């Protein structure tokens, strides 16, 4: 029996961050952007920070068993609080400069940001990512800004997003880093 997809609560965040850390362990962008020293702990902490921000300002959806997580931020969302930005700076260490030096193309105007979506590795390929994405699309479709933009640096994700109607708008090769696909959908 498939697990239900629902909006996350604050009590889900620690386990949801662990799920995303597992899902993104070998992801090209995180491997490039997060220092290798204590990588796994840094990744989990960063995921927890971003999920907390998304829960406060946007939408976080999870599977009931917390094996899958997705987070959306609406247009015009504020930056994380200054205290969180300090923590992010410390976690990013010497990678902060290169990350902030990346120039990606602009997103669709008044677009939601699919900030993250991930599934525990042992659940990959079982349709859970599609179910999470369907729920994200459903929730954004009824909003005043029915469009979503995202970036991915994993080519396998491009086909998942395309199956759900997203189109590649740009491909950006990061110097000494991954290829980043900028994708969007208007609902």
C-alpha cells in the first residue's frame, strides 16, 4: 500500500533533513558546493535550516514514512534570518565564495521555487518522487502564481521533471563544477 503524501509539520523536520541528506549525498551540486570536511553533517544541518525556512514561508510536503520530502518557496519569500545566514556561512566555509559567484539565468517572473525534492536511496525508482512532485504541482496550481522554477545538476532528474511538464530553459556549466539545468513549468 502506498504511503500518503501530506504537508509537513515542525516535528517532521529532523527526519526530513536526514532523508534529504541521504538523497543528496552524491548529488553533483552538493558535492561541489559543500566542503568535504564533515560533509554529511554539514549537508544535514544545511537541509534542516532550509527546511525550517521553507516550512515557515512556503510549503514542505512529505511522505507519511518521511522517506520522501519536497519544499517549495513562493515568489517574494524573504531571505533566511540573519542568524541563519551566519550559520549557513559557517557551514559553507571556503565554498561560500564559489557558490555565490555562480551566475544562473533568471527564473520565471513570480515563480515558486522548487527548492528541493529528495527520496531516500532505498526508495528511489519506486514513484515516490513523482508523487511528491504531483502534490507540489497541485498546491501551486491553485495559487495566485501558478508557475514553478527549479535547478538541478543531476541529468537523471531532468527526465523526471520533463515527465511532469517542466521544460529546460537553460544549461549552465559551472567552472570546475557541475552542469546545472534551469527548468520551469506554467500550470
